[in-house]
């Protein structure tokens, strides 16, 4: 089963002094208590003033602890400016009252279950036996548990992964927890004899927990919702894939052949991705539990929700086909409904109805012309939404940068560079599909060295100066940026790339000094302008 995861007080200076207006800052949950009265006339010093004073005195940056959240950190600089680093996904969580870096490594609990050491949502994996395979809990105590219809052996645990060997004859279960507390489970079916087992043909998972009701749509997507209808955990259409490494169709008419490896290209495979599938290829020739290989046969899994169960029906045609290459990987998929400020989505020309909002792809978010995988041939684009609600027009922005990390490039020449273009776009949501939101403006293009996984190129960085954009739209609560690759549809375009889901927006700014009273209650949330006007972009445009 893949992926299950899951302001403010006023900060003011002493009375009568010309101090910065720190009110716009959102104070992290649990830190909203007004500052204690100071010694001079009961006037408090807010966390920003305290951090600024320490930074000036030490000559080193000082973290404004009261403003730290799971996704953001504000630092006071010695020159009096402030630097805010905003992540799309959580990079820290509260543990025992202190912040700890996100760590998905599994540790054994007192009851024999296994949980990640530090992730945003509660996850507990089975230590073996007939109890739930996994139990997920959100911040409000609502929970969902999933129990397989067979007992589990004790897992072999390594890092963020748990391997349950021989859950059925010829079938293993591989489970991974992500840094979001997401949950990825794959049944590995090793041969046709194992696939013939009736226990595998229909998998009825018992559901439990509290405060949630599960439902499915026509495509098999699942939602676990609270009483008011709010989605707490979601699952797109679950999928399965085999280990095929050969295709049957000729290359596309436009000459698209495939990923460049040693100067040669591979022909285009015949299979098209089924409706609603949200799994990407593994950027490798061979299939693994992480995803289908370039030529794998991919099928959807039917899902039906009962009052206390989810019934999964793997594609019998694929399990019975003489053309199936083993092992086969069966991957039901569950994902959190985050409800956070920052979001992301990947859209695909070849799978235009595929929903991937806030659903991290195993290998990163794609951009450019994808011409080597057996599913979703065509253009990819990725979009990231950043919180900018901490800024307003009283602030002076001196620098703002978006930084990303490329995790894979189609070109096996590690020295080859390919373009990545950043654009300001309209907003994204759960209904964002191909071709993505309209474009507001093009910010810039940078050349990125290939991070080809198979050639061992390693990750590559990319950054964009967005200072003028942040200044122009400083009164907007959030901004969405689209990342585009080389979108020419030619056989020599090896510029397809993937990027990690967690880019950063780092902004250096100051606040114009003005006289402020002592601590006061939080101001009402500002009324913000509507989103920047977008201009429609042709489906194949860059």
C-alpha cells in the first residue's frame, strides 16, 4: 500500500521606541502565548527582537525559535535582516517539546509494533501476527487501521523499510514509511503458481479506527473522511505491474525512441497507462518494488469499500497472462490529505486525467519529454505552492531564491546539461490535471547537469532568483511556481528530469521601523488580492 502520511501572536518592541513591526509573523502552534512582561514598564521583547539582539551581539545568525514550524524556519541576521526558509514538505517535527529533524527510520515500540522515529503523522506497523498491518493517526486523534486477511511474520527491518517474508506461498510484502509518515506497501508475487492462490485474487482488508468513514469512487480511489466530510486519508487508484523488459510496438511516429544510455535508443512500448493510475516508472530498465520498469505491463486494481473493509481485486488477466514476466508487484496506495499550506502536483500529457496532488512520486516529480517508459509517454510538468503569508507590503525584500534538487536525468552523460524553466502560474488543487494551471510569467531558465540514476551521476542542484516576483506579489498569501523542461518532441531530446518533492523558498527581508505599542492581540487575517491573472498556455507549450 503506497503512501499514507499525513498564526499567530503579535511580536512587538518596547513602548516609545522605534522598532520593527513584527506582527505579520505567524507563531508556530503551541507558541501563541504572549511574551512575558519585560522589566521596563512591563513592555515585552518579542522573539524577533530577542533574536536580532543576539545576532548583532554574536555576529552570527540566530534562529527565531518561536516562529519555527514543520516547514519553515526564520533566522535573524547580524545586519538586522531576517531570512525565512520555506519547505514544501515537513523537515522537522516536535518530539518531547523540542524540534527534531524528520527521520523515517523505524524503531520498535513497547507493544512490539514499529514506528518511524520522527515524522509528521502517527504510523505503527505490525510486529507480526494477526493484528493490523498498519495504523495511522492524525493530529486530532482520528485513526485508520488496515488488516490483511492473513497473519504476518515478524518483519525484517532496515532503515525505513520492513520486509515481511512469505506472507503467502511465493509472496513477500515490502513496506516503506516516508518522511511524511506516508506508507508504501507492495506485495511481491514471485511466480504464476503463487498468483494462482485464491487468497491473492481477492484481498479483503479489514478497516478500523475511530472518527473516519471510508468510501471509494468509480476509479477505485479511496477516501477516509471525518464526520463533516473532510478527507483525512486518501488513496488514488491502486496499481500492479510486472517485470517485462521488452516492448512490442514500433517507435512513435514523431521519432521518439527512449532514454539515451550508450548512444542508442529503445523503442516505444505498446502499453498505455490505465485510467487514473498515479504511479511513475522507476527510471530503470527493470521493475522493482519502487515502481515499474520502462517496459512493464501496468494494470489498475479494482477497489470496493464496505462499512468495515476494503476489497482489492488485482487484474486477473495480467496474473493469468502467459506474457506476464515475474515477479509481479501489487501496490495498493494510501496517501494523507495534508491540509497544509504548501502543496505540489505533477501533470502528464500521456496520462491527462491522472491525479497526483500532494502525492509524492517515488522517484521525484518529472519535467520535460518522457519517451522511455511504457506508460504516460509525453510531456511532464511539476508545480509547487509556497506559503508567502508572512510577507506584506511594509517589508523590504532584498533576495528571494527557489532551490531544487534533480534526482534523475534521462541523459546517461553526467556532464550533459538540459534546461529547466521556472514560471509563475495560477494555483493548484486536487483537481489540477494536464496541462496544469495557466502561466502568469516566465521567471527564468537554468541548465541542469544530468542526474541519471543508472549512470551514478548523483543529485544535481538548480536555483532560480525570484526576488522581483516576490516583491511584485508580496501581498499574496501563497504563490505557485511551475517547473518545465525541454518540451521538444524529438528522439534526441534526453532532457527529461525528475526533482525532489521538497524544494525551498528562501527570502531575505526587513521590516521598516515604526513606533509600536506593547504586545497586543493578533490582528485579523489580512484580506489578500486575488491570484495573479493567468494567461492560458497551449497544451504543448513550454
